[in-house]
C-alpha cells in the first residue's frame, strides 16, 4: 500500500506535493519518494529516490520541480522492506513509457505482472529491472501496456479501460502526459482515494490527511465511487464507470464492532498501522463486515482495500480519547529512520 497525490493548480507544486506525501507516508510508504511534473515547456520532469520525503529532499533536486500539473508517490513494498536490493532508485515511481512522454504511478499490487513482463520485455526497456535479483517493480508493466495502446491511436480513457481489466490484484493507476499537459488521469477499482476541488485547482490523495495543507481552502472533499475512471483538470473532476464488467462488492462496515476489536488488540500491545491491520485480518475484518473468512479472502483478491476505513475508525478513536497515535522510526529497507504511525491505548 503506497501513498499518492496529484495536483493541478497555481500553488508551488513541489512543496505542496511533498508535504501531502509527508503527512501520508507513516501509514504505509516511505521506502521511496518520487514526483513527476509537466514543466512550463510541456515536458515531463521526474525526480525520485529511495527514502522518505525528508531524505529525498536532500538526495535529489525534487524541491526544484516546477509546473502546474504534478503527481507524487511514496512507495511501500513488502519485498523491499525485507530486501534492500529491491529498493533502488530505479524501482521508484513514477515510471515513463519508452517515448518518455507519459508518466504513471500505481497503488496496490499487480498479481499477474510476471505474465505481462514476459510478454512485454522483448519490445520494451524496463527501467526498474535489477539484475542482482532478476526483478522489476510490478507497476512498470502497466505503463508499457498503456503506451502500447496510445501508440495504436487510443485516447487515455480508452487505453485505461483496455488495460485495467487485464491487471489482477489491487490496482489504481494515475498518469500525466505531454499529449494532455493540463490533465491527470486516474483509474481506480477499489484503492483508497480522496478528491478535493477548489477554485481553479484540484487535488487527489490516497489518505485524507494528505489534503491537510490546503483543506480549508477547498470547496469540496469527497471519495469518488469505486470502479471509476476520473479526469482531473483545473477546478474540475469528470467521473465515469471504469469497467462495466467489474462488479463493486457491497461492503457494509460495523464500525462499533471494529472499534471494539481495535481497542482489544491494542490492550495487549501497541502496534503500527501495518501490524494492526494484519492483526485484524484473520477474524475481525470478516466479522465486522458480516461475511465469512473465506468470502473475505476472495474479496481481498478481488481488489478490496480496507486502508481508509481503518484510518477513519482510528481517527475517531483518537478524537474520543480511547487511543493515541505517535510516530515511531525504525530501519526498513534502505532507510534507518522510516516513519511509522504507532497506536496504543491512551
């Protein structure tokens, strides 16, 4: 689970995007930070490297990026968490197509990426490939698939509709391009997403806290429907159904039950966000949604994400004084001080 942000508007883009990522990264992320913008000449410029925002601001020229359209990505990788060889600069988002005129970032995991990689690698250069581990970032298959559709003459809406059904797992794709320099495209099956609309500006983030730098100046903040194809332009959001063959699972959360489960677990020991979500995964999530454990596993494979429902429930428990949230720093992958939200009883 990574943390993402996109922005269109007149504010200083690098500082805004990086601050939005910094607010979000202690949930799941901070293994790497990357940003892509459309500059004044309409060209894509990218800066990215391993480490949380505070590190990458020092090791790259990311703070120098300028433009009115930009995307930012804070990466979390379970593989990279345990093996630093899978956390190198080339494996960070955003990724570009072969022509370098489309930049894309991804949230989730593409379960069938190896099949696509095998098919695509004879005709494409995979910039994330690390021969030390014979591995790529799974996300990079998607940008080449989109690039191939665009080369055939497809618009980005058509390309995303063609590609998304071919990617299994938990998938959200976000892209910018030199062909449409005033637009951000977002294709999302079920991943976390909040959109904020203001006067002549628009911003989207994975977790609502990412909107904090400008939330008081936004006229509307909401979560778009699942299975959405979203076109963002200055001050405007256009939303359509992404995949007519994808049936959005009906999920009704018993939040009171979830709160009780969280308090019970934290009564044993304080946990970070990742460990807490996994502690809930065996029995409590199915029970809180009123479904069997087997049905829960199937829905997770189908792409269902529980990140934002968990964040929202934790925030409510913090507001009522039941639990507290602190930031713990630990070594993960290439970074000695990876920030992680830690939860404990008050």
